[in-house]
C-alpha cells in the first residue's frame, strides 16, 4: 500500500468514524441480536481466504459490520458495568501509535514512547495525589494493574526464593486479605500467583459495604496465630458493585503497624481522587504501597489501558527483572520489560497522555464531577419514582429496582423478594434487548438491583431523567408477562 492509497483510505475511514460518532445518540445502544445473527452477518464459518482482497472492500465491510452490530459504550445511555465512552483523541492516538509501532519493552526500541510512558505514569500519580517518584507502567487494564501490585507484594514478602522455587516451596504459608467486595481479579491473582484461591481471606464489610478495620485487624491476628504470613491487604478505592470506598487511612495504619503490604484497587474510583469533594479516604492513596487504576474507565481512554503504581519503584524490578544473554538494553534508562509481566509492549501510554494533555487536570475534574452529579440525580429520580426503589449511591454508581405496586406491601418477605429478583433480572434482559438504555446489575443483601454506572462524558441530565420512566415502562411489561405466565 503506497502513501497515496493509504491517504485516501484513511481519509475515507476517518470521515465515516466522525459520522458514526456524531450519530451515536440516534442509534440503539445495542442491536439486541444473538450470537447466531452476528455470526451469520460475519459469515463466521468461512475458511481462511486463499487470496487477498482490496483494502477498500475490507475497510468498508468491517466499518459497516462494527457500526451496525456492536454494543455502543459511547452511547449517552450506556451505563453498564464500568465501561466508558472513548475519547476521540484516543482513537487518533492509537492510529499514530500503530504507525510508529514502538516496542515499549525496551528504551532503545522506543525512545520517545518510553519517555512519554514515564511522563504519563508521573502525571497519573499527580492526579491521584500519589508520590510522583513511584514506579509504574501501563498494562492492559485493571486486572493486570492489580496483578502487578500482587506480584510486587509477593516478591516483597517472599523474596527471590518464591521466584526461583515457586510458591509451593517458598510461599506455602502466604495469604491475602481482601474486602469481601473485592473484584474477582484477586481470584485470578491468587490462582496464577501459585497461592491458590483458598489463600484469600475475605474481610467483612459494614452496612455501606466498606471493609471493617476491626475485622481486618482480627483477621490479621488470626493469620498470625495460625502461623501464616499475610503478603498483602487489598482495599477498594471504589468497589465495582456500588462504588464503596474502604476506610483507607485506618487500613493503612493497621498494615503499617504489622508490616503488611497495602494495595488499593482504584481501577474504577481511583481517579475520583482528583475531586476536592471526593470521599475523604480517596485523598489518602499515597499511603498505599501499590495502587491500580484504569485509564480506560474514568480517563475515557479507548480500551485497553490500565496503570499500576508501586510506591517503591525498586519493588517492581525485584518482582519482574531477568537478564537473559540476548538482551542488550543498557541500564541507564528504564526498560519496561524489567518492571512488568510483558515483553514486547504496544504504546498504550500515548492515548492516555493525549487525553491528559487535551483535558488537563481541570478537564478531568469537571468530567468526573459531572458523572458523579448525574449518578446522584439518577438516584434521586429513581427514589422519587413511585414504582422504583432506590438502593445505593457511591461515586458515579446508583442502584435501584423496579417494585410493582401489587408487591409493594410484601417487600422484605422472602417469597416476594424472590419474585422481585426474578422480575428485575428479566427486566434487565428486556432493557438490553430493546436498546433504549443499557444498565447492568448488582446484588446487595441478596437483592437483585439495576445499576447505572456513569463513566460517560456523553451522558447528560435528560438521559438520566429518562431512565426511571423507561425502566418503569419496561418493568410493567415484564411484570404483566410474568403474571400472565403464572410466575407472579
Ligand atoms: C474494572 C475493575 C477491575 C478490572 O479491570 P479491567 O480493566 O476490566 O481489567 C478491577 N477492579 C475494579 C474495582 C474494577 O472496577
């Protein structure tokens, strides 16, 4: 492909993407198709092409298929899971990054890219009020960022022995203490780190789903009595279900007193530390030995971009560095291969860096604050709606459920609760099918709740105010069907 052809194809594609972005609000959030329909469109079972094809046709088809058969998390009424609307500058950054194709494993292979990554990490630390001389790198997302913290903690607890001899010989007595609300990455980390998931001790939470410091202290004492070595305490800087922020300051003091590594999972909520009116504990991230954040959530970076920060940078090298004879990378510069699990690495930092430059600290403060304000509004609108019951509000997550008038008097009775759980589950599926709005769910105290999580700079107050009415309308239909089919 020569330069002229590339230019013409590229211009055409960029035009189509711009139209797609402008037209997002008019599209359904999802086409509501099942796997069979999507596979049929793709021609999923076609064999590998023997011969090549013209790039015009390939680009045209791929763009059409993706625009028409995708879930659009950039849609203003997408409030599901914790998946953000992607910033357009990040899309252009990915194109540029792929063009230069820097290999961010080693400085010599990516001089400017490596330095941009280092600056990005420093800026992220600044945004979080974390020490700017911390070690850190970009990874694929929150799972990997948390795992980097996990591996650094594991090496800090068991040294080189666990790296050379494995957890069975050098780490059999290690355990991890985590809030019961911790995201499931901790299962994968305990499993892949050789400890096994049974080595995770789940620490009780309070009525607001925050880790209880007294329960943590008791659990650490119990570990000591049992002759086990807690290698880390995992706290939430914004839990995935309800946005709960653990009492980080108290937890940090308990960890410091006992010499245990303190890790904060801020994949969702960490960036809310930029707000002056953030939950107070988010302003104490600097007390953590390691923090995971997710630029592809609240920095609106296109997938994928996670970031791991480790206060003592040397701890990352101690967990990851090896020096095989076929590497000639030099020691004076930072080689990312030495401080993370990857070898060859793409240039994820560029899209994060461009976002930080375009919005600045003030821009992110505004956007994150808007998201939290919209979630509060959603909570209050749900609370005010006669057919909805508002449940939790934390950061930019609001939960609520549909309660038909006929069942109102029975709320709290086990049989009625079971009916409400089924009904809200069915309601969620209907909403997903219809494509007007996309919510996900949370289960709190055994109650199946609808959950709106706003990490979306395209959502505005009209979107949020429309949601309770849509939910009630679809809820009535779901309830009518369940009654007529005898399930109600
Ligand atoms: C999203 C999230 C994760 C996982 O992050 P990915 O980017 O999906 O890998 C972990 N912890 C919390 C609190 C999260 O919100």
